[in-house]
């Protein structure tokens, strides 16, 4: 008779099985005739996923239509979206107090969307005309996020490297934060420098500030303690799919009508949240479908 494992042990066993499968894929899924991109842009995908996509590309689920031809308001695509979210939530153990969005534009669009959505609420003014956000500098992509945010608020740079190299970080106890900031943003893995936070020091973030994380380079590589985050976003093409989509996980209470004046529709989380099936405009249907196949493979 089979013994039922406790929930935590079962999840650990599933993760162990997934890692073992990934190692088998690295050994056998790519031959010397295939290239693996470790540079900028799209990362390698499991060969089994690509071959399945090839097989089902013209005739999805035997229904005589390609995913690329689906109307985004049809039952067919609703099924693809709902299945992709369900599998992603289960794989990443995302709690119910987070909304999951598969937004157009990649992670770069969220560099602007984050301040636009989080700084529209009243209070915590640092000066007469700016609100403030803390940005932890760790390399190239944290710099890109900082530059975009500077167009909408005052950015306080945490642990800035005067040489702009970012091959290491000062002790977290020496980090300097703006205490009146609305949120703290950090990049989980800054790939150009080869830098990754193995354990981000959440304890040094001033109390009451929302924690925002760009997890484009390492989402899916390890378990996430969602209690420590408020917004997590990640470009699809580094982990589970191809380019065009950003996985964006947002605490439900942070999605409101209070956004900065002039926020474009494509950056407005509330606009997507209140749209039918959370789809305001045409999604990148192929990327959405391909990630669903990857989730099923994992």
C-alpha cells in the first residue's frame, strides 16, 4: 500500500524529479549538431517541447486550427491561457493572494509599469513633486530598470558601485536606503555581470516598503518564498518560452485604479485585471502556448 507523503515532502520530491529530468535533458536532449544560446536573447528549450510544438503547430488539439490563427476571445485560446496559468501556479507554488498575468512587451515594459502602478497612490512624498523608490544596483539590468523608473519618480540607488563593475556587493548592513520610498526593486540575477543573489537580504529593506523583483534570468531555477515579495516579473524567453511575454505576479491589493496620470493602457495592470479573462488586447499567442507545453514537460 502506497504511503502518502506530507505536502512539503511531496513538493520537494517533485522538484527533485524535475531537476533530475532537466539533467537528463542536458545530457541527451541536445546533440553536438544543436546550438545552445547562452548569450543575450532566447535561451535553449527542451527538444521534446520543440518537437511537440512542431507536431501540433498546424492542427492544435485536433481542432483544425493553429494556435497562431486563434481568436484571442475564443474558447480555444481561453483554454490555452487558463491551462497555462494553472500549470504555472502549480509549478511555482504561487499563492492565491497573487494575480498572475502574461503581459505583452517582455520585462522591459515592466521597468516602466512598476513605478506607474505603484506610485499612483497617495502618501509618502519625498519632495514637493516626486515620489521615491529604492533601486538596488547589481549590474546592467538593474541599471536599465533604474533608468526607466527615473522618468516617473526620484530613484534612490542602493549600494551603487562607483566603478560601475558590480562583481561583488557590500555587506547588506552597509546598504543605504531612502526610508520614505514606496518600494524597493532588485534584479535577482544580473546576467551581464554574472551576478545572482543566492539569498537576498530582505531583512534590511525598510519596513512597509513593497519588494519588487526582476526574476527574468532565474525564475523556475529554485523555490520562491512568496511571502517576501509583492511584485515579481520575468521575461518568458529566459526560462519557459520564447520572446514577447512577461510573467508578472502581483499581490492583488496592489492592482488598483490609482496609477500615475498618463499611464499607457499597455502598462496599466488594472486595465488587464478587469478585462475579460484578464486579456485586454491580443496576447503573443505562440509564446503563451509554447510556455504551456514547457510547463507540461516540467
